[in-house]
């Protein structure tokens, strides 16, 4: 199970990893698409690690498709997030300090399909999603996306 260890500068123990997450909103229904993680059961924004040789937009679009079966196009950078007081510990024992680039995306196609990393894909009213115990800071990223600022947040 993926866990978060919290403590002053806990992330100094881990490797620095660059990740991405994506906010897909349905403004007509005032809802957001979330996935349920297979490793810990928490709901989250779709996303994952950026691989060598791909742009951050390519990584975000790839990860979204891998986790949901939906194709998306990156529209804007919502923010850059890192917390040196949180260490992510993966089931295989790897420890990482994650820097996340969060993007707002627009759906371009595909059909919702579960993956090895997801046990659920669903639309949630935004207010409900913000009250959930979302994975690793995703509620803050969603709030920032809803703020609609042109300039990216740096947190």
C-alpha cells in the first residue's frame, strides 16, 4: 500500500521524483473525474510519474489514458506542488519526495476503462470531491484548478 510519512523534512530520505496529475471538469454538471487507486483504495486525480524522454504534457496525457482509457489534451498548468515534510513510500519499498505538476485537461475521446492501477473511475460533484479524503494533496490541487487563475500556483 502506498503510504505518506509526515515529519519535518521527511522527504530528504527519498529520491526526488517528478510527477503529474490532471483535473478533468464537467462544468455543465459541476463535477470532476476521479479514480480509485488499486494500491491504497483512495480516490485521486489521475496522474503518475513523468518518464525520461517525454514532455510534461505528454506524460500527463499518457498517464490519464493509462489510468482511465480517456484521451485528454492539456489546457493549462494549474500549479507546481512539493512538500519536503512528506515522504511517499511505495509498496515495493521505494521512497520518494514527489514534485507534482498539476494540469487542467479537456477530454478529446476514449471510453472509461479500469486499469491495473485503478479500481474505480467516477464523476463526483465538486463539493463532494473536496470533502473527500483524497490522495496526497489532491484536494488542494482541485481547489487551485477551480480558482481559475491564469498564473500557476507554486506550493
